[in-house]
C-alpha cells in the first residue's frame, strides 16, 4: 500500500527522456502515408522506464476483484468458479490459431466441438437444436425474438406485435423486444413475487407474439403456475420465450423445454463457467423446439465467440452427466442457508422458498439511515464483492444475493458473519458504514457524478 507506484496514474510517473521500449526493425519497405493521416504533433504519451511501467501495471492489477480473489455474490449474474482447465483448452494452439475462413478440412476438430456443444445444450434444456452465433446474452435475446417474429410472419400473422414481460424481468427483456420492433406489455407480480395470472389473462389477445420469462424469476422464486401460463399463451397463439439467466438451480432438476417453452437463450457465463466481466467476451446461444430451426437468423456469419463456447463445453464435459446434476441443488442450498441466517437482521419481503438467489429489502432496522448502498460499500472493506443492489425494482432497498453452488460452508459463514457485523455497526456506529469503504485503495466516490460527468482525459496540469 505504501509503494510509491501504487495508486498512481502512469502519466504521473512520466519523466522527459525516459524510454522503456524499442521497436524491432520493420520487415516491410517504407510506405508513405497520406498527409491527412499524419498527426500534426507527437502524441502526448507518458515517458517511463521499463521497470516503472511493469511495476505500475502489476500493482494496479491487485486492485481487480474476481472469483479468484474472493466471494462474488452478485445476484442474477452468477459470478462463479472458472476452472483453469477451461482456459488451458481454449489456449491450445490447435484452437486458438484457427481462422474462420480457412479450409473446412482443417477445422473438423473445432466443428465437432461446436456440434457437441449444440447437442449437450439441447439435452440440458429440452430443446431440439441450438445456434451458437449470438455473441452475448442480449444478442441472444434479440435473436430469439427475431425467430419468434419470423415464425409468426411465415404464417401470415403479422398482427402479432406484443411481447408480455413480467415487472420483475431483467431490463434487457423489454429492451430487446423494443429493438426487435415489438411492443412491450408489462404484467404485474402478486404479493408472493410470482406472475399475476389474472393480470396476464387481461392482457392476452390475438396480437401477442410471445411472453418472456425467467424461471426461477429475478426474485429467485420458481413460477409454480408455469404450466397454466404456458397454456394460456399457447392457446392465444403466442410463443413462450425462456430467459436463461437463472438456469443454474434447474440443472439436474427440470428443463425449460419440459415446461413448454418454445425458445431459450442461455448466458454461457452465467451457467457454464466462462469468463464474465469488463463487457465481455460473451456468448448467448439460442435453442428452439422442434419446427422452429428453419427460423434461425444469420446474426453472425461465424460460430459466435468460439473460445468462450469451448470453455463452456470443457466445463460441461469435466462435470459429466452425473455431476452436473449437483449444480442446481447446491446453488439452492447455499442461497437458502445464507437467507436463513440473515433474515433476522435484513428485511426479507417474501418468505417463500427461493432457489439460487434471494432478495432482501435492506436492513430490518432502518432507523439510523444506513442504506443498501452503504452496506454494499462496507462489504468491500472485508474482502467481499458487493451483491447486486437496487434491483429488481420491486423493492426500494433491494439487495439480491447469489452465492452460487461453488462456495464452501466456511466462505458462506464468513460472508454471513460480515453481514451481521455490518448490521450491528449500522445500529450502533452508523457513521462507519455510511463512510465506507475505509480500507480500499480508492475511498467512496460519487457514483452519480462519475456517471453524469466522467473525466475521460488526463488533465494537463496533473503532472
């Protein structure tokens, strides 16, 4: 922490005339660039020696937090263990150096991997086939809705322009529907957090193209009326779309296809262990029931993010058919354990049996004004990443916690102990929690100011 380089910006370490690199001699003949492509003056780059640069970035790398550092209980994001064998396989030169346009005779191993992944995903979800082309979860959502839209249009049913979305849904659901040119219709939740059947019935008509659902839903609750919901939508000619964000607790227990869903998208980084964070890389395969394969759109000329898919396949094959069945029960067990140990100090608005994740509505004792944001910031002082906060929007002080199936009992107990300590601090010494984090390289920032007025350039007078 006291290292001079720790926490500095690279420009602050710059000294005129210092150089930490040398470019190799070019193998190509000189080529004069057009004058319009040339800079009018030299780029204002930092001048640092090699050791300074190496130490700067090495020290800053310690500021990153990931599943290799500690518990990452982000609800609905499933930050889970990424076995190193996944990266080892993906880093193999036989896969890593492939080019999508090289002769098919030289890519048969990769083609077999792709075909195998499509088959195992279909088996796990109860679908007929999958396309791996979508490059992210939201891309998969859009692809799935394009399939549904194309299906209706192929039958001359162009009036179907409505997509029903529960009020507890992920924000990408209505966004994807809007991008696809469809009209979003919100259906309310009941007091128990599940879809209000009566409200759904009032919004079903012959203009409904589909209903998008996550099951278990964003509150971690299994939609116990799913069979009735599916029948209601199908009876009106609509299709059922499954958002695979919460597939974890269903692995080895039940399948979306068996519930009656027609289209499924998966987030490989949420259920099948591939890297997640920093904006990518992602992968959002889409599966369909029998009869919808012909509507797979050309959203990508290649096989999506192949190395991400390869990591997912490695994870699935490493677990095997028997061990993958443990994922769902363990995910549910871990979440239920944390919930039961914290519900006396954190407000649990819905007491129903939850699955892989659950939602608190802040502290039970809110008298000192300590908010969910304060609790999240204080967690950072104890080496835990904060859970998802202020989502879903159903609760004012929402705190969504998902420990995943991979965490040990000791880690869960440590998390519970810290959460209980923070609740005690909030009641007895609220200023500590309100001023958190206290021990991180950067103290609390103004999140709103940072979002609305970001500083994207290094100020000239900072040196």
